[in-house]
């Protein structure tokens, strides 16, 4: 783990391979991409951040907002001397990745949006529920908060030890004010009207058993982004990249092979 001058911590497999900047979900950290790194580090340079205010990253001086998260992600590329990168975002990370592609299109070679959404602000109920997250964490023991949320993040078929591991990882990743900042940014975001502006090759991938950001939402993303490709990971829940890392990595690799063959 390397902490950049900005205070953002990144796990980086290094080397001269094509880079992939990986942005985790609202309850995760860079550790969420360990399985992907095991599967693909022979072909890709996997760079996974701890978002501002998460895990080993410093707390931001103020709420970043979605623009701030996108700018911070671009800053990671700057710090690593990378002009452009494939960007892979899971859930909250996918919303950041979308904003990065809209705000800094010259920095993104291709986009993978995994188990993601247009932003919680796409519906009044979704926005209200997301705004309540920070207060919920503040009123709860972090371990209890994580244990309550973890079962919904994997499929019903996931073994208890996998659910426990997700809960432990969440407890280690999240804290206030960072989690609250992320929740507010999500609540304030609806990329629906701007999806047509995404101008990079895009894969939208989702676990078929995701109950947090169901496949219907991913289909909306794919329908709104010009030329986007859509794929489902059979039997996987919301954290498809963690629950089915081999199948998830295969979908990403297939997309990249198809993308490069057209260049």
C-alpha cells in the first residue's frame, strides 16, 4: 500500500502493463479488488484506491461531492504519472467513474461500471435513504452496522464465512466523516440525463442476484451510454467482483479484448 502526497492510499501491482484504476463501493476499500488482482495482474496493472476518508486514506478537509471524488481519482493518475487509464468502478465507485469520464474524458480509455447506478438521486426514495446512511452509522456500533449490511451484498447462496468476511472488511474500511460524505454525494447525484455524453467504450456488468443495484438499473445504464456493452455474472450478488472473481475477471478481459481489437 502506497500513500500518495494527497493522502490517498493505493494498492498498485505496478509494472508496464495497461493500467486499470479501480474504485470501490461505499462500504469497501482497495481490498475489494484483491481477487481481481489475482486473476488479472499478469495482463493488467491493477491500481485500487482507498477513497478519501476510507481505510488508509486521509480524511478530506471538506465533503468532496461527486466532482471532488472524480478530481481525486484523476489526481491519483497524476501522482502515478499516468495520462490515461481504464477505470473500473463498483457501485459508488461506478458513479465516481462515470463522473470522471464526464469531467475528465481525456483521462479514461474505457469504462467498466460494475453493480452500479445512475446515482441515488435518480429517485426521491433512493436519495433519502442514502442521506440517512451517515446518521445510521453515527448511531450504531460500526461492527453492528457492517453485520447488518453485509448479508445484502452477496447472493443468498453465499456461505456464512463469506458474509462474515465482507462484514469484517466493511468495518475496517468505513468511518465518519468519510462514509457520510460519500452517502451525501450519492444522494445528490443523478447521471441519467448525462449518460449520452459518455464517449468512451463502456462495459456495464452486474451480478444476476444483485438486490442492492439490481440488473434493471444496470440495463438502464447500458441503454443510456452510447455503444455500451452489458453482461451479467450468473449467481453473483452486489459484490460480483468479490463473490465471483474469476467470472468477473473473464467478463472484463473479454471486454478489453473486444475493445482493443477495434482500435
